[in-house]
C-alpha cells in the first residue's frame, strides 16, 4: 500500500471516529501517524468541509507538544483558521510549545489586537524574543531563523560545555552543531557535538572550536542563505546582527523550504503568472484570475505587432502564398529556442552559477550553439521548402530559420541579464514574454528575407 493510500485510509477512519465521537478509536489511531501526516488530514478536513470545530476536536485529542508540532506543519491559511477558532488561552499554550521560528510565523498571521492580547499574557523574555523574531523583514535570514540553538560561553571546559548542552538541548532545534559566544554574545566559533563528546573533559573548548565560522547577517536574502547551506552542506547556518552577536540559526530543513518556495515562485513567474499566496488548489478563484489575466492581456496587445507585420508584407504573401505554410514553423522554432535559452539563464542566475560578469563569455557560447542549432534545423526543413515552392522558397526558409533561431536564442539569453540590471526579477523573462517578442520579430525577419530574395530571383 502506498503512503497516499495509507493516509486516505487513516483520514477516513479518523473522520468516521469523529462522526461517531469514538474517543477510544481516535486515541488508538492518532499515535500511528506522524505530525506531518496529521497536519495533512487536518488540512483536508478544513478544505473539504470548512469545519474548524471538527478539526479542533481532532487537534484536541493530541498531547500539547504534538498539538504544537502539528500546527507548525500546517500552511498559513489553515493555521489562521484554527488560531481564530481557539481562545487566547488555548492558543497561547500551543504557541509556547512551538519552535521560535514557527511561533513567529503564526504570530505574524494574527490581527494586531490579538497579537497585543497574547503578548500581554507572555513572560517578558518570551515576549521580547517573539517581538524580535516577528519584526524581521519577510524574505530575509531573520524571518526564517530560529532562536532555539545551543550557545556555549567561551572559556568553558569540555565537561562544563556538556553540562550546558544537557540543560539547553531539550528546547534546541538542533544539538549537532554548537556555537561558542564571548561575554558580549558575539559569535566566536563553532564545535560539533561529536568533537565535544570525544574530547578530554578538562580541555578548554576554545582550543577545540573552529574560529572561521560561515555565517550570514540578519538581513541577508533568504535565497542567498539557502545557497550557502547547500554549497557547504551545513546542518545549520548561524545568523548574526550588525555587531556580530549571534541571534539565531537557519536549519537545513528551513533552507530547503526556501528553495522549494523560490523554485515555485520562479516557475510561476516563468509562465507569467506571478507568485501565488497558496497552492493552486487552495488559492481563491479571483486571485488565480487576477494573477494570470494581466500578462495575458498585455501579451494580446504585443501580438498585434505580428499581425501588423503580416499586413505590411501582404504583397509578398500574395505573390508567394506558400510562404504562409512555413510561418508557424519558423516563429515557433524561434520561440522554442528563445524559451530554452531564457530558462537556462534564469536558472543559472537563481543558483548563482552565472552572473552579469559572465555575460560576454555566455554571449559567445550562445552564438556558436544557436548558430549550430539554426543550421541543423534549416537543413531539416529545406527539403520541404523545395517540395512546396522550389529552390528559391527553400533558400528563404533556410535563411529565415537560421536568423530567427539565432535571434530568439540571443534574446532569450540576454533578456534575464537586462532585467537584472534594471533591478527586476530575471524570472520575469518568461517563456510567454520571450515567445511573444520573437513572434513579432520572426514575422518581420521571415517576410523581410522573403521580399529581398524573391524580388531578386
């Protein structure tokens, strides 16, 4: 049985037990599921039945720690629905059990009045930490970091450091990497738990720690943070403030969430959709319409240039009607080549593989590759041109194929760099945008070459 089938069976069993108010069966089923699986079932209940009390009844059967874990696995819209259905007191008990980063994310979803009521009920230390984490700008290291880490004061011995680990480990997000801080909280070094465990008890940790620590400022873009975690294969990445004080860590799983989010956003932009607030199955219809319609309407007007180009060359088309047969083939080939080049450049820029400094080298490479592709495609289509209209038409089609593919590829390669220099997201160089530009240009190139060649023949 697959995992999805097993989850569906558990969901049906849980829903049936909820309908029958069979507490014993619920208590028997819930321990068999992981927190992420329970969160998926809760989300399905909210989507299918829009029934917060039913979901809350299921959530309430869990121990407090698991309740917090399940809530942390839910998407923001589902978290907000459940949070609004909970009293301040019950929500506060769950918030206190959540990880600091998940707590801050949920806190930011609440309205201002609810936030203030919850803050007044918190202990001062927790209140100040939550306000600090919730204040960081979205899309930065500060917004995705957690304050649940193990920090060891510089100057301790190994045995003293082990005692500190035992004291702080229960609340830490990860204990495999330990961070050494000086008396002002500045990051001094790092040490793995393994190093600590095998070292002599009396040895100073200052002699064991790695001083050259990879770290990022709190305002570093989350995409850059994810790239650093992936590049150096880190379990966690320390985050520091302007004075190099350690303020949090970004764990590997949080970095991977950023990678998924950014990849999804780039794919959406790559199809001229724009970023969606939620999954495509959950986003409101109006929002889905609004995200798609703007670019589509703009591209409709852009396509008018293709029609204008065809109208301009009406005499050439009338003289050689067979030219129309090859028009979709040629502009389609140019659009495909341009979309390929744009996709390669956008992805390369997103991963840091290429930058503006590489533009000259990439231009030369693209000229060679696109020229070779154009020649190959021209040789493939030339025999059809001979059959449809003779050698002159075949020459027009072959020359147009090489020129349009070359132009499309260079446009697709250069457009992301141009947008980046203008301060726009390179992913805006989407396949629909590139193909629309190449459609209009391809019409002019094709019929321009046809007019020149056929009039001279």
